[in-house]
C-alpha cells in the first residue's frame, strides 16, 4: 500500500510539473521598496514616466524577467513610443515564448498601429498556449473583433479617440447653433424691446403723428 501511495503521489507531482503553464506572475525582484515593486505601483498609478524609470533600473539587476519586460513594453505603449514597446514585448517573448500577457499586450499594440495580421498571429499563439479559453485570449479576441467592425472604443487608443470625438461634436453643435440662427441672439447691452421702442412700427399711432408733423 505504501508503494502504491508513493507511486500515486509521484504521478500527481509529475503531471503537475508537465502540465503547468509558465506563469506571468513571477515575483522576481518584487520585494517591497525595490525598483521592480515601485515600477509596478507606478504602472498601476498610470505614471508611465516613473514606471519606465524604475523598471529600467530593475532591468539592470534582473535582465531575465519576462514580466519586467512586459511591464516596460506596456508603459512605453501608453506613451505611444511603439518602437520601444515592441522591443520590450519581443524581449519578454524571447525569455518566455508562452508568456500570455506579452502576447495579449503586443497584439493590442499592433492594433494601435493598424497591423491586424500581426495581432492575429499573437491571438493564434494564445489559442495554442491556453488550449481552453483564458483571459488574455478573450481580451485580445474582443479587441480584434472591435477593430474589424470599426468600433475603436474597445481599444486603448479608441477610448481616447471616442472621448475627443464627443467633445468635438459638443463644441461643433454649439458653434452651429450660434451661427445658423444669429437673429435669435440679442445684444447683451440692449434689453428686450429696446429696438422696437426706438423704432416704432408703421402701424403705431405715434408713428403716424410723427410723420404728419413733418414738413412736406
């Protein structure tokens, strides 16, 4: 019985080791107060310049961390510095070709530069890595579907563009209403009825008396 139990235990451990997918939650360098930890906090706070500063220093100490490279790519992407973003995403995938986060984020970055075929390559890679549906695959698939139908609101860039478009429509509507009906606006210096009081209509009796009193 002891031998059977030992064999079962070893089988479970072996299966776990073989079936385990490389994780993108590697804690390397994440000690409180380290450059890596400070860089992660800066990313969460969307302070992209600070994130790049801390994470670049951390990369000098730990140049084999795909999570770190992915975070650097994400920070550069949000600053629209795509060359640096792609370089760090590729570095992450060289260190770990099965890094789900790097595949998702580089796919989204390719959508932002309108390279749909490249984004689809990384979606296909996630399909192979995840086997069953995973969050990274689902997110990138949604972003690609939105890009295909022209709904850019689902992409990082698209959310900003949509806000700007709504602002332009509001401002444009205000300008149109002001220019298309100028007669509706009254001069601020003249109260309502001031013009009619100064210039009585021809049907006003006072107007007829004024005209009859004028010399011919």
